[in-house]
C-alpha cells in the first residue's frame, strides 16, 4: 500500500470528523435557515467515514486474515473500550457540573450496548454517540460481508447490500419512523456504503484501481451531480428524501474530499492527516468540551455563542484530543491490540 494511500485515508478521516464537529458547533449558533441547511453538509461526513472504515478494514483483513473471535477482540474492543471510558468520564463531568442526570441505567445502556435500541438512551451523554452504535454493528458483521464477497464476488455483495439498505429505508418510511435515530441510523441503512469500501479495496489490491485517482473532469462532474441530488432530495421529499439521499451524499462528500486532497497545499494536508490520526478521541470528547467551553464563554464574557467561541473552542479541543488519543494508544498497547 503506497504512502499516498495512507495519506488519503487519514485526510478523509480528518476532513470528515472536522466537518461533523463544525456542524455540531454551528447548530448552537444563531444563524439563518439557509446557512443552517448548508452546514448540514458536514453531517454527510459520516458516509465517507463509513466508506473509509470498510476500505481500511478490508486492507487490514487482506494483510492479516483473522478468525471471527480474534477479529472481534482486535477490532471490536478497539472501538468499545475507549468509548466505554469516555462515557464514564462524561457521566462524571455531567454529575459534577450538574449538566445532566447520569443515572446508572443510562450508563449501563452504553456499557452493555442496549442503548442502540432505545431512542431516548441512544443520545444520552451526547447525541453523537449514535454513530458509535452504527460502527459497532458494522464491525460485528464485517466478516459476513467478506464471506459473501469471497464466495459471490463484488457485484453480488453490492446487489445484496444495496437491496438491504433500500428495503430498510422503505420499511422505516412505511412505518413513519424516519425521524427516529434508532431506525434511520441502524447499520442496515448504511451497510451498502461499508460494502462499497470493501469492494473498492479489493479492486485496489487486485487491479490497482484507486478511486481517488479518477480523472479531473469525471471526478468534478460526478461530485457536482452528487451534491446537487444531495440538496434536492430533502427539498422535494422532506424526511423521506433525507432517508434516501445517502448515495448522492456519499458521492458528493467523498468527491469533495478527494478534490480538496488533490488541491490542498502540504500544510493543509498534514493538518487534516493529523486530525485523522486523533479522530476517535476528537469525536468522543468534542461535545462535552463544547458544552464546558460554551458555558464558560457565556458566563465569562456575558455574550451569546458566536464564531469566536467556535474557533477558540475547537482550537483548545484539538490538543486535548491529541492527549486523549495518546491515552487510547497506550490502552491498545496494554491490551496488545
């Protein structure tokens, strides 16, 4: 695997997490409805992150195939333990600073993972934690996707997973559950994106085809079409449109990230790569730090939250996340993962 390949994965991870975090900050600002709708594009970073996760997992699997239980120990635990520790830390902060009521039941719902089936518990200790549930679900089923790909090929894996995602989306819409996180963010909604990452990784390994090396005219054209459809579907069909705009969201967002990667000067690339390297800690702790800094800003300066608060808060959160990521790396070493 080439150095450029590693750079792109970290760049997309960093860009995705940063736009998601910025979107969360913007939701707390008093902005026009148009700006708020535009900022929602940052949330499309989850699609790119899921795609990259499938891609990276398959590359790792190809280098070192593991039995299912060994895979779970290495991959599932790497996600679960830092998340569990983050939940306990956030619960302690909530209790000490009197932010929320961190009940034992809520804590247990995260540690035992049954919160992913309860709408209220899903977003306790931070509404961003829904994504951890989805990633865990995808990781648990990764070996199944690889088995299907090995037996039937990439084409059938994509046919099956796209059909499953469409069927899940249609079921969610038919039951009028499209605004419920436990339904619209269940892993079956995103399984095709994860599978696409697996398939393109296998093509990259066997044929050397790299999606990020797509020619400029085609890349720009596909990206523009993806962005246009991503914006048009929710306008035309409301919440149901949002449910089915994952494909243009992934195409438009990933295309944008690749274009930025190609055009960005080296300092910007390095910065995004660095964020990508601390992306897990950044994601886990950014909301609680946003809450702490937001209250301190309002109490200290007596002014509403604004862009100055957002920039300063993110600037402080990044180095804190870097230290937290070092702790996560230390934990991995102790667990021999």
